[in-house]
C-alpha cells in the first residue's frame, strides 16, 4: 500500500508543478512525518521552490494543491509550506512495511572540534549520537568512516569498545575541552572518496567562514551534505566531570544502554544516569528488547483462519498509528544512518514501542486476540510491526553480535589505546 501510494503522490505533485512552472525540474518526494497529528506523509517541495520562485512557501504549496487532484483515499493540507497528506478509507487494510532500498553510498561522518563545547559530558553526548549513526550505517552495510575533531578513528574491537575508550579518555584528560584542530583542507581530503558527508556541529564550534567554506567545497564536488546541529539545551549538562570516571567502569550492557539513551531527545538538564541500569521505557535499549520479546510471544502471524472480515475503517486510531509506524520505521532508520537524524529515529522508535504496548495492554484487544477475532488487517499490522522492530532494527554492538541485555557481563577496564588518536 505505502509504496504504491507514495509513488502516486510523487507523480501527481510532480505533474502539477510541471503544469504551473514548466521550466522547473525538481524531484518530488513524499516522506513519512514524525508528528502524525499533521498527517501521514509530507513533502517540502514548496519550501525548496521558494527561493527560485521568490514566493512564500505557503503560496506555492497552495497553488500546487489547487492544480493537483489527489487519489480518492488521500486528504491534502498545507501547513508552514509543507504539503501534508493523510490516507483515508481504501488502502489502510493493506498496511505493509516497504522494502528498504539503501542507495549506493560511501559516507563520512564528521564531528566538528569540541573546543567550544561547555563540558566533557556534552562531548560524550555528541560522540554518542555520532556512534549511533555509525552503528546504524554499519547494520545497513553502508561503508562509513568517522572523523572526531578532525581526526580519523578506526574501529578496533567494535563501536562499543570505541565508546568505552572515548569515555575513559574524557575521564582522564587534564584541562578543558579538546583543542580546535579542525582543518577544512584536511577533512575535505579525508572525505574525498565519499558520496555523502554528515557534519555534526555544536553551537559556535566553527567560525562562520570555516563552516561556509567547508559546505561550499563539499557541494561543489557533487557530494551530498547533511548538517546536524545539536541545540544548547541538549548539551548543557549540570554534572561534575567525576561522573565520567564512574561511567568508564560500567558493564557492556549498561554502556550500550547509555549510548542510545544519550542519543535521544531528552534535554541535558533532564538526563538521569541511573536510567541505563533500570527496566523502564526511558531506557530505550531495554524497552526495545523487552518489546521484541513480548511481540515474539504474542503476535499472531497473518492467516486466513480465525480472521473476521472487517473493513479498514474499523481500525482503531491506535492500530492505525501502529500500522503507519510499522510501515515507515525503517525509513527513519535509513535517514538516521545517512543524514544523522538519530534523534528523529529515536523518537519514532519510542513511539512505535509505546504504541505497540498500548495495543497489547488494551483488554478488549486481548479478548479478541485470544478468541481469534482480530481482522486480517490487524494481524498484518501486528506482524509488520514485529518484523520492523525485530528484523530491521538492532540496538547492539555488531562487532560482537550481541543485543542489549542478551548476556550477563561484568565491568572491565577500558582499553585506552583504542582511541589514542582522539586524545
């Protein structure tokens, strides 16, 4: 359903743009929305056209929607220049997760220098997000290399071992933040063979001239560029650096949970370092694995036996939400790998897990499930959500092939030689 409808949306809006402005050649692509209150999918085509047309995005979007006749099962709206679409009626009964197509890409992930970052915990948080992006790229078999502060890091022993080494280095480093050793020429040379570059940059980490020069150079070489700029509240910790000495002694499973927890959207002032060792949904690694285990026990696989013939309009809002998340979660996963949208993926994942558990915690649903009274659409959605969560996404250290919490582990000293080139 989703792939066919998205192709229809892309083609329809593209034709409308061609009729209004035949001289323009710009790809139209709808993408899943994180905020499902706005719609199911949306397009930024009007925003991308605004500069060349010298018109307001809302005006452009309105003209496109007036010239476009959407499919019968689609409702269209305009908000802040975006064309948002919600699927209605026909098609909801065939929710399926689309095959994930990974474009041929060689990626370089660059973290700008940390000299302007307020604390070592803020450095650790950016490193957590960067390593999550690297983990996801690795799981999707996207060739990726990593530059931290302008220096190349190699994966000796895997991402989790590298993370432990970074923590140990931060805990034992004397003085303030790492020196500003970012050289545009050197970094550009290191990125030369990549088709895509993702730059992580904290507020004021680079001068405006250096930033503009770097971005222009990347784009002039025909490389795709994505920029991730964490906000000040996300980095403004109020903890002492002694916390890092404690973290350096944590076990592997707790450290893995910390990696994903710090990469989420929680503001720095609300970060609780006890979360990675307790079983609650703020511990996203535990929440993911426990939900996967629950799904394996409870989800019914698609079958014609015992299914009621119910129309798609009878899907509950909660089941409909789960269907959308199941269909598009892997798209958020891919965007996290290529574009560094780790926080967005983490929010989509958390919402998927919460929705999945809310569905199963509903007494009426459990009664219908135990009595074989689920509709075929519901069974497909549940099976699709199970596949999306357990088969497509892995929160683990891939060098060791371990999932979070899959084996008992004991604390051990970090190997500081892993990141000697980071110090």
